[in-house]
């Protein structure tokens, strides 16, 4: 049995897609278990760039089954556009499977997402306005619409009409919005989308369970990152699902005893998008250099990411809350030619040392980083074995291990598949 989970161990954008792509080549099944098309994974293969939002990146391998699990919220138009782009590049999607239990992002979800952001004013969350949060709200409120509902025409129509009536009232009477949806138009449009997606429908919990029990290699592909988790992240500047390893079990419909390894992807520095405290954030030329060298702009939004030094307090938090068995330390090549590289080993708040990541955003905002300085290294993009890395780079990797409490098993020295070094 070999089932591995890969998650982001910071605020997302850690370069998970490259690690997922490398491990997908060795996997029989790749599973996406949470989030929606608010997430983005960029994979570069032989100079060709692929951007994934809903389809698991394992789709690049013809023999790999790719599962979109029950915990994902799916924009039917969005996934069809993604499928079309793959077809245009000669990539088959015959092995794609979509959970019958997955919830559908409807057009009113997107409208409400945008209206709510405007309504919040300066207190906006910074969402992608893809309708993800409102869709998860309906899911929790038990008024959502799932893929399996489409297969029962009477149920599907009744749920769409009921939701359209309610959402129109909320848009008009709560937010003074002038957008109103026509239920007949929504039904016609979404029946068209879902008819195209119907061949992909399956009970994906069975597919994943059987694959693991048969000894196949199953890879669970995380989206976003630990500090965006709805429970454990920097609330309210979080996503609406669970990007930690525990979310995989619920979102894919498998028990925790079926998981063998939990790999957390970290960058050699930290980035985040949107608002919220960021203890190691750099506002100077160094921050700009890291952003430009690392191409730190959102896959989904194109927004420039905030940048900062590596934060081991966050790293330790991710190891603990997701039970990480290994760390993939990505993009240390971005730090090349920096004389002194810093690592945050703790925080200082109100004169006291803080070694654990705070729950309160107000407390986090008061935290100042306590740094260790280490010697930097030069260009490492052409290095392909760990032994060839400069001793200063290896010392940096070792210190990350010590501070976070998990073994670094992979080191990324560039964006391509072959720029990933196995430590052992």
C-alpha cells in the first residue's frame, strides 16, 4: 500500500505543482480533495507551461487516473474550459473522474462573492471572486447542489429554482444589488455544462479505496496551504476548505489509516497573497528581488505576492498540524547570490519570546521575527545531486529540518522537473 499526501505548508504558492508532477509520474491515481478553481498549479514540461485549477496535474500521464473528489467545489464552465485547453494541447482526459458528491459552483455564487467583497470595504478578505466561499456556505447550510442532483432532473430543477429565488432576494434586499438571475436560463446553461461532464461522473470514494487496497500508488494533491485552512489558518484571511492533511480524508472519502506519507511543500522563503499579518514580510529591495527572481505572481489572479524570509515557526506549525513525515523544500535557487540568508526561528511579542504560531491575528500582528543569519550560496540551477550543493546551501537545508522537526527529502533548484534533488 502506498498512499501519499502532498500539501502546502505555508500560505500556498509553495511550488506544489512541480512536486506533484514528479510524483504523479510514479502514481496510478492522483486525487484532488478540496478547494475549487480559486487554486492554481503551474507545471512546466519541456518548456510547455500547463496551468491547472480543477483538473489534477496527473492528467499529463496517460495511464494515470485523475480524481476530483467530493470535497472539491466545481465550476462546470471552468472545468470544461480547462478540459478544452488540455485537448487543444493533445492531452487526453479519458481517465478523469468527478465525484457525484461534489458540489456545483453556480452563477449566483460568483455574484455573491463579488458583492460581499465590495460590501466588506476595507475589511475585504481578498477572495478570487470565483464563488468558492458562497458555494461552501450553501454546502454547510445544506442547500447546495451536487453533481448527483443533475442525474435526477426533477430534483435538480427544484433545487435550482429554490436557490435562484432565495439568492435573488438576498442580492436585492440585503446588498442592494441589481443583478437578478432567471431560473430558466440558469437551468438551460447548467444542464448543457453538466451533460458534457456526465461521462466523467463516478463514485470516486470507491475508486480511491479500491486503488489503495489493490496496492496501487495513490497521490493526494493538496491545493492552497496550511495557513489558509478554515480552522487552522490566519482566520478570516483563509480559504473555505481544509488544505491540511486531515482535509484529504474527508474530501476524498477515505480513512486516515489508509494514508502512508504526508509531505509538506515549503519554499526557501515565504509568500502570501492578500491581507493579514506576515511577520517576516520584506518591504525593501530584497523583497522585490525575491518576488521578481521567484516569479511570485498568482497563477489564478496574477496578483503580486508578498514576500518574506523563511519562517520556521510556520514550518513547525505545519509539521505538527498535518503530521508531516517529510518536507519538500522548494525554490532555494531564488535565494542565490544573497550574502546573508535569514531564517525566522521565533517571534518576540511584548518583550516575550513566542515559539508557537498564535491563533489570534491581533497577537500575530504584534509579533516581530527573531532571525538567525546564515551564509548564502551562488547559482545552483544546474546542480542535480545533493552532494554537489554548496555546503552553505546544505547547512540551510539542515537548519530547516532541525527547526521544523521533519526530514527534508527533496530540494528544488528550479522550476523544471529535472531541477528537483532527492536528499537521500
